[in-house]
C-alpha cells in the first residue's frame, strides 16, 4: 500500500526521499512522486513504475528546505502520472501525499465543484488538498485549515503537506500509520514506518489517530481537536529495521530460511524449561475465562488463525476463526464472554483494525503481531510479539510459522502442557530438513512450472497447510490454485481435473493418510499429476517428498515450508518478481 516520507531542515533531499521510498517499496506500489519546498516555491516530480524512474527525472542536489515523497498503490483512479502523488489543489497552494482512503470523497468533490473547484486527477487525495485550499481561501491559517478538513473527512489518512509560500512540513493522521522522527542535525522527519528514518533520526513517536501538526527543523508541534498535545519520543533499535539480503538472492528465500529460527525464538521467548510458560498471566487468565476464543486475521494470518483455532479446540478450548473483513459484517454469533485474538504480521492491516473498532473498550483483545508498536499492537489490550524480525518480501513466510507457533504455545499454556514447546522444536528441525532439500523442490518446480492450475489437498490439520501453500502459489507464481479438504473434492472440484493438472497432497497424520490417498487416486484416475508430501511416519513408497515426522498437529510447519519453497521456485522459473508480486502490498492499509 502507499508509503509516505517527508522531512524538513538542511539536507540533500533527493537521496533521502528516493532512498526512503525504496525502504518502503516492500509495501507495493505502481507509481511514485516527490515535491521540494524551496524559498516558498514547490517543485513536483512524478513517474510511473519504479522509484528508479522517479529518480531519473529528479535533478541531483535539488535545492530545498523541505520535501515530501510517496509510493502509490492505486485505489481511486488508475495508474497514471496525474493520479500519482503528491497531489495539489487546483490553485497550487497545497501539495500533499496521502496513505489511506477517503470514503466520502465523491460527496466532498461535488461540494467543492459547487464552489468552482476543478480537479486534475481521479483521486480521493486531490479532494483533501482542495478542501484545505478552500479553508485557506476562507482566511484560515494552515493548522486550522487542516483541522477543519479533518472534521469533514470520513476514512483513513496519513498526510504530509506542504504549502506554497508558507514554511513548515504539516501532517495529519487517522487510521493510517505515521511515524515522526527527531532528526540528528536540525532536521525532523516523518514516514509510514521507521525504516526510512533510521539513518537520520534518533527518537521516534507514532501519533494517535486524530492528531495533526507541524514539523520545523527544530521542533514538532502536535494538536488534537484544536488543543496542543505533548508527544513522547523514544529511541529505536536500528537493527530491527535493517534490510540486508545477507547473501541470499531474494528476501523471500532468506525469510523462508529463517523459519526454524523464528519457531525456536517463539519457544524461548514464551517458555522456560524450569518455570514454564512466560505469557503475561492476565492474557492466560482472560483466555481461560472466555466462553469463546475468536481468532481474526486476513490472508496467511487467517490461515494461521484457522490452524490455531483447530489446535485450541483439540486442546479443549472453544475457538473459532474468521476472516477479519467478513467478521465485521455481523453475520456471526457473538458469545457472551469472548476474547478476540488479532493476528497480523504488519500490525497495520485495515480490515483487522476495523475489527478493533468494534471490539475496542471491551478489554478483551490480544494481538499477535510482528511489527513493534504497530497500530494493532498499540490498540489491543494485550500484545504478544512474534519476534520474527523484519519481513520484507510481500509473501508472508517466517511470520506465518511464528504466528502459528505462538498460537500453539498459547494452547499449551492454557492446558499446562509442557510437551508443546518440545513438539515445536521438533517441527523447527523438520522445517530445517525441508529447507536443506530445496534442490528436490526445485526439480519438482522444473517439471510443473508451465501448469496453469494446481490443487493442494489435505485432511485435518494438513488442510491448513494446503490453504497456505495454495495462497503462496497464487501470489508469487501467479498459478491459479485451489485448496480442498481431501473429502470435499468429489463434491464438485474434481470436475476441474484434466490431464496433467498438478495435485499436491499433504499427509502429516498417518491416521488420515489412507483416506487422503484414496482421494488422490480418484484425481489420478482422471489424469491429475499427483505429488504426495508425507511425514516419515505416514510415508509410502512412491511419495514425492518425505519430511522428518513430527506430532501430526505440527506437520503444518514442514508442509508449509515445502509450499513456500515450491512457490518460490515456480516464481523464479516463470521469471517473476518473487519479492514484489504484482498488485500486492506487504501492508494492506485499505479496507
Ligand atoms: O500483515 P498481515 O499479517 O495482517 O497481512 C495479512 C495479509 O494481507 C497477508 O497475510 C497476505 O495474505 C500475504 N501476502 C500472504 O503472503
């Protein structure tokens, strides 16, 4: 999703702004732009495609004493230079960059049209610039114009704003991430996350929703509802935001390789062999007291939630999982005393934040999040950090394993089961073995990389590994892929099986293996090219890939590692951008 960077003070702006955008490019984008403020005049540059395209049209050592920049992931209006940010008001008084979505922009556009405003783009962002310009034209000063504009906006936004002829870098924030950094040498900065600011800032703050204000080179002023509010700044650990491939060709491969470490970290951070589980006691007590544990997430995090809910159920606790963007529509029953577990790598997923909007105030939310101090972490009543380290590739890999490990540890803590950490350590070893045998998966990929469709099947917990692997294939390799519980195939999907369609079958549970093998036979009889991925305790001769057996409930870990590597390998074979697949964003900050 869109990313913003801005700064004010003496510096060379082009490398700072374009470098900052590159550090946000994991979020996904299709155009970019920047603007410099110099002696009251604003110059604007925008380009389609990569930040390199933008850098190529911006002169080196461009003069300026403030600057804003943006990567755009198109929502309102197609991918075009006119729709790229910064957007400006028709009178060119207000230039701004925006991350978020304005829900009532059509109504506001009509209102502005009635007042003779014209527009150059199809974006909701131009409406914000125009509304601020309207209030300026009514004689308001910039901060009041911003405040009055915020009162009219429905939706989400993090804004960085420059005014022609008026010094200062202005900002406003509601429901979209924004970080402000105190610069080291008479500069102050802001961005969508910490990464672009780490080289030039010492201390940071993430303002609350509804905050707006002004950065100068020497100070930061913040307001809410017209009142000046104090901001507290804290240092951050630079290593947490470092992007380094460490010799790997892609971040996705590096992050898959870190999977075993992430599982082990989840164990060591939350369990001590002498004293037992280390989770906050208040989290455990509220989960125990709940009549239902409701797990919410999107995409891979939803699949982790599904597997976690199944394991919690198996452990004797009532748990359900829902897709966050569906749960908010109120179709599902709400129990009397639920506890909500919100699962997210980025901690910024708008669909999950919408769930928090409904849950807030009940004192019953637990976030399982990777990104420190992210919105979901800050807004939930309790937070458990995954500790997977920065995940750069758009596809979730290590963070999925970390999320599931934490959920299983929570189940272990709830029923005082000290075997869970040991089973997870076994799973980490099994994942390591899958990764060590990557070349076998590469060979498999070389045999099926031209396939247009694929199926993943499993039964019981193995089905969740199928779902996650299937998602990986879609998003990284652009292969149409379906995941089904083995028993469900004959109820419809089998009609899609044609000669040569690859079917990947996961068998981590020997007891369910027999039934799944029958399902695979049914597919093969109709021409499918089957490939069975089994644990050493479920394996039979002829299976395609056999991984070291773990407790059947934990087979999801090595199976998903297999699926991740298969998607990675297929993506490369198909000549695709593994780390930044088309149309996707790492941090999905729109509903
Ligand atoms: O940051 P989150 O975990 O909340 O993100 C949720 C999904 O957008 C995310 O898992 C998405 O499905 C990934 N691209 C999967 O690889």
